């Protein structure tokens, strides 16, 4: 059963029909029957078709001189008075035409080319256009929002300025622009670490890396600021101390859309906190399970942390699987798997895509009816140039690459990242750039995942990551029933260098020796003595003196 008929055309002497045709394509996807009348259709023919077909909506376009458009619309108004059936009237035109036509007060909805595809989808699904007071049109949770936007990805962007007041104003401005579905609140390190211990804050660092937030009232004020425009969801990264207590504050004040937490970081390993590696992993597991029990989605923003520190592609792929496995075993039901492209920034696009496809293959091998996996992609932080014009092009290019894996969420990275924290204007402009790419890519693009070189590298990484994962399971089988989800075993892996990255400072208990290089667009483990890339078997034998015994073991 259809939702009814929608008629579309350009009217009068206008032959521009792309807008009407695209809207009708969207309507068909949403369950409507459509009737395309073509270009330059007379008012009499439009009226006749309405009487005959009884459409629920009529979408008409005119993109020529405004004064001529007004005359044609006035004719339509007069002749429509004789209709026995009244549809919802839609109009599309250039801003000058739309402005003049709007003054006539006839059309229910007017598109002027500055609106976004979200508006059309909302109209087709609800029969209403979004407005400042239409919070009921927007789902207040992640899974509901994903369903509303499908097949278009949600857009999220990180935002937090050193000034609390400026951040509140910025959240309001971003929400009013209706370009984002999720505002990721960036809190400063003082808030992440000392929210419950204000006496330990060093005021010199207030606002460093984000917005300083001191109490629940301030978190609530930021949430309130988002309740306008398209009512974006809000979320915030986890703390680096008192993680459960802060998580409950974020849930209470922000209705935190999902929890984002690394498995192996925010501790002595990266200096973002004073916790030991094992202790932070144990607390991360507790935090993941805490959200799992509350049915709050969880993201383990783990694999790209290794890539940002120049770990070779195999480790990033293996950590995608290990992260998802931990989430599943700790009770998470809706899991967000983030894939940061362009890390390191010298990866070729084809080999970068191959790495992500391998990550997706392993991660989604764990998916089932009780563990749903959502793909989230983003451009890499080191990728964007300090030249804003170049960075805008890079952001668009990276987004086009990401669209090959059909993400559910795109984490938009502001083009100003190499210069300064994103202002509201940068957030809005960057989001519009990404929206433009998404719209074009979903209309039909060549499928780079079918490139033979991409497939070969994907399969190579699946083999290499499988070897590493099975090596860890075998190496720790005598001391752990589940080494991949055991903080003690994983801590030992990192200290010994089984899981390693060149940027990890090697001192005390940390004894890894991994070196990496980008060769042929891939980030590979490197033997500096022989000046060549080495596979995982060779690397681990050289490091530990051992090889995987059960070579027939598999993880897929």
C-alpha cells in the first residue's frame, strides 16, 4: 500500500526539472507513487493532472526570472480555486524566485536551494517541514535518529571553546543551522580529570583543548542550548578519572547519546591521566558494562589511537576486532565502530580503504541480533593542511573515500583543525561541505571497494591481523581463559611490545621495539637492519622468539 501519489514538474516556460525529479526519486524510496509531468508544463495541464490523479502533494519548479514566475503562480492560484481535490503544494526555485513566490502566500512548502535533503526526507516521512518548535519530529536517541535519516548518515562534529559562555552561544548557533545531528561536546582536560576534585585543577590549563565545565548546571545549560533548530543529540567523551560518576552526570544532564571510551589509553601510556595502564583498562571495562546495562550505545575509540601513534595497519585492524569483542562480552547492544581514515596521512587512499574494509570485516563478524554494529567514519586529524582552502578540498576528498563503506555516522572534522579549534562558523561550513559530498555520493558513485589492489590488501591484512590475534590468544592461554578481554593479558602484550606503536615511550616496563614505515601507500612493520617490510610472523618471532603453533586457528 502506497502513501499516495506525488506529482512533479517545472511550470510555464521553465525547463529545469532536476529538483523535481530528485524529489520524486526520494518520494519513491519513501513509499509514494510518483508522476513526473516533465519540463515547461502549462498551468492548465497541471490542474487537469491534479483532478485526474488526486495527488497528496504537488511539487512545482520555476528557476527563471522572478517576475515571470510570479505571474505563472498567480495564474495557478486562480485556476486552483476550481479544484475539488486540494493537495499539499510545494515549490522549488532559486532564492530570488522563491522569495517573490513566498510573498503570495499560496505554497505550503518552498525550497530555495539552500535547504538540505534532511528537509525533504522529514517532509516525506512526517508530512511536515521542520521548524523551530518541532522537536517531536526528531528522535531523541541515537538508534531512532539513525532510522529517521537512513540511508543518509548522521553527521557529528566536535565542539568546545575555552570560554563556557562562547561555547553555549556556539551550540545555539550550530543547532539553529540544522547541519548536525550530533554535537560532540569537547570538555577540557581539567574537566575530564578533575571534575569531582576542583581543588586539583590547575587554572593555567582551564580551557586547554575544550570547554571548562564545573557542575551539572553548566552541563544542563549546554544541553538546553542545543534544544532548537533540528534538536541535535549531544554527547561527550568519557573522563580520565571517576569515570562511572562522570558518566552518570553526562547521562543525567546531556542525555549522552553514546559513551565513547578507549580500551588502552587515557593513562600513563599517553599522559592523559595518572592511571596505570591495567587500572585504566579495568575501569574502561567497568564503564562499558555500566552503559551496556543501561542500553546506552558505546563507541570504543580505540583502533585509531594506535594509528595516530604510527602503529602499522595490522595492529589497527586487530584492535578493531579486540575492541568490538570486549564491548560485546561486556553487554553492549548497540556498538559504534569508528574508522579514522588518513592515519597516518601518507597512506594512499586505496590502501587506506583496504585497511578499513579489513577492520569492518573483523568487527562485523561479531554482529548478531543482540550486538548491532554501526559504522562511523572520519578524516584523520593529521591529514588536513594548515591552508584552509586546501583543507576544505582534503575534507571533501576524504569524505568521498569514506562513502565507499556506507557509514551510518560521519564524524565531521573541521577544516581548521591544523590552525585552531573549530568555531561555530567552521563547524557549520565543514558540515555543509560533507553534506554536499554525501548527497553526490549517494546519487551514484564508482565502487572503489572492488578495485583488485584494494581487495588484495584487505585480504592480506585479514591474514596478518588474524595471526596477531591468535598469537595473543595462544601466548596467554595458560594464564587467561579469554586473553583478548583480559586487562592483565592485554597490559602485558603492550609492555612486551606484542601490541606496540613507535610513539609509545620505551622506558621501565615498556620494552617494545616496533618500527614502521609507509611503503607503497601502506603502513608496515619495518626491519631497520634489513631495510624491508616484515610480516607479523617475522615481527613476533624476532620480538618473542616464538611463533604461532596452531596455525590453523581462525577468528572468522
